[in-house]
C-alpha cells in the first residue's frame, strides 16, 4: 500500500503531537520523555496498534545522522568554557579511554556468553559505548537539580564529546567484519587522522561561523537560523569528505561559537534548543517504528544480560579507571558510573552493520534496543534518587547571566547577573553604600517580591531580594559574591 505525502505529513503530525502530550502527562511519574517517544514509535509500528510498516534502515540512519549532528551542535552552543575548563581532561578521558574500555569489556562479555566472535562482540560494545547527554539533563534540569564537585560540566563534556569515539569504533569494527583481509592495525592511523581533521575543522569553522554571522548583516533576522544551519551541515559534510570525524567537527565548532559574542545569540541558541528537541523526538519515533517486537522477544534474555553487565560492570570499571588519574571522591565516581545513560545514538549506530550486511546484525540491533530501553527506564528514572543518596545533589541556584551587547555582536566582557540574597547573607539589613562593592560593579535593579526597586546608595537590602548586578569581569564578580555572601 502506497502513502501520499499528505498521508505521511498527517501521520507524522499525529505521532509528534501524541508524543509530546504523553511525555507531559507521564513525565510527572519520573518516566524519561525519550523512552515515551520510543514507545509511541513502537506502538505505531507494523506490529503495534498503528500498523505503520517501516523497515528502511537507510532512511532511519540518514535521519539519525542529521539529528545527531544538530543535537551535538545545540549541546556545544550551551557549553560554557569557564565551567568546562576545570574538568576538561576528565571529560576527554571519559569520552575516549572510557568509551574504549566500555566497548572492550562488553565485547569480551558478549563473545564469551552470547556465542559472538570477538570482533562481533567488540562491535556490539562499540555501539553501546557512548552516553546520552540529552536524556540525562532533561531530567536534571526539569527538576531544578544541581550537582556538586563539578559533576554536571563533567557529564556534559563527556556526553557531548564521546559520540565521535563511539562512531569511529562502530565504523571500524563494521569494516573489519565486512572485509575479511582487513587488519585492526590499519585502523590506528585512521583514528588519529579522523580525530585530527575533525578537531582542526571544528576550530576553523567555529571562527568562520562567528566572523560570518557578525559580518554578513542580513536584513531579515529570520535568515540567521538558515545561515547557521547551512554552515553546520557544511561543517559536517565537508569534514567527512576530508575523511575527518564530522561529529567532532560540529561539536567543537559549536563550543567555539557558543563562547563568543555574535548577533542574535540568544534567539539562535533557543532556536537550536527547540530544533534539537524536535530531532530527538523524530529520531526516537523513527527508530521505534524500525523495531519489530516479534524479533525482539526471543532475544530478551541476551538484551537484559548485556544491559546489566554494561550498567553494573563495564561503565563503572571504565569510570573508575578513567577517574583514577584525577582527584575525585568515591561518591563522585559512583554517580558518574550510574549516569551512563544510553539514548538514541546506539540505535542509530546499530544500523551501520545492518546496512553493511554483517552477520548477526539483526541480533545486535535488537540487543541494542533492549540496552537503550533498560538504561533509560532504570537509570533515567533514578538519577535524582541516586544523587540524593550519595549526597551530591543541590539546588540549582547558578546565577542567570546575560552578556551585554552579545545580540548585537559586540565582543564585550560586561554582563548582568541575577543574584538572590539569602536571609543569612551578611548584606541583609545594610544599605548599598555600606557594602564596599567593587568600583566597576553596580546593582542596577532589585526584584523585591515581584516589585521592582530602583536602587540608590541609601537602599537597604532585604532577604529574598533578587539583584541585577552589572560587572566587567569574572574577578569582580567573585568579589561581588563575597560581599553579598552568595
């Protein structure tokens, strides 16, 4: 039975609407939204109530690749260098060495217990080796949960940068299984070449993006999202043409762009945040449609075994080894181990051996689906509980910061930061003139119980006041924090 474009659009809109509606309703129960999107796709599939027959792995892979590039770009735009810099090497270690150790352990486990060859096991391990940032922080941010000891930027950096490593391993082991005469030693120079080209292209294109956005001066603001999207796609595609890692290039360029001032920065960041959500929903729906429950049920035992091994053995071992090079507490390592959440990326990567015609690729695909589902349901629904249990959660009171002139493209250090005074603050009961504020900092507005107060030197501060503080640099802001006790 053929479908017209109107049928496809109608079905897509209904699935999208249902996914968002269900996620709003059931998300209150702690069920991760991404798991619900996946469930809607399965129910709408050929063996579900929707009866939509879909078995086009190439289309699913193409959509997933585009979606992943956009999601990585959005994540890079939100990455703040001042938060990432202190944990840079931790994140890189987890996203490279950690991914490799995870793939190796799962590969050995699969080869011994699931009647896989070592290379087939390593392929399975590579596919499930990367974590999903979107799934983790959807839950943490929706409940306003912060994490101590720089765990949040560590997880953000790891999740944003570990997909390129997992992609390389997946493609490499697929290549080895598809070419009998190929040697693993051929892959080492390919690895360094791909990562180097990807990193360099990311740095170059990040600067090109900043310069282009600020210099082109388009008459219509609505064209800027189209302009940046064109540069995003070009960065990914051209890097791949050069045999580099396109995912790495996209992420690095976005980090560089996000930490510079450019025209319409806030509106573009919000645009890509919304676009990333749309891509996640479409990716999970498509991958859910691709699943045939009748093929999965006989492999349920294998899927559960691999999932439990990954969650309770492979991920913790990789984290404890990777973090042994840095000063981290035992509880930090435990929490990093638990937040090894798998998302749609492994399912997308599982389509590569399918399309390459690798033996047992169908088995691998269905096992990967179980891994993602169990990980999202078990780990995703307990992130807050485990953080509380380990004493690592805290209220997310990070100050809201607005860079002055960033939407006009001015490269300025001045910023307005919102700070909330606690009742215990030493500044409560004092007038502004008594605070000994840094000379280059200024309280420009006070939000007092929903009413705005224009401050002057005689204004006395009260507990619960929200202060809009303008400052020139981070050093002065630290002095402001000490004076206000926040």
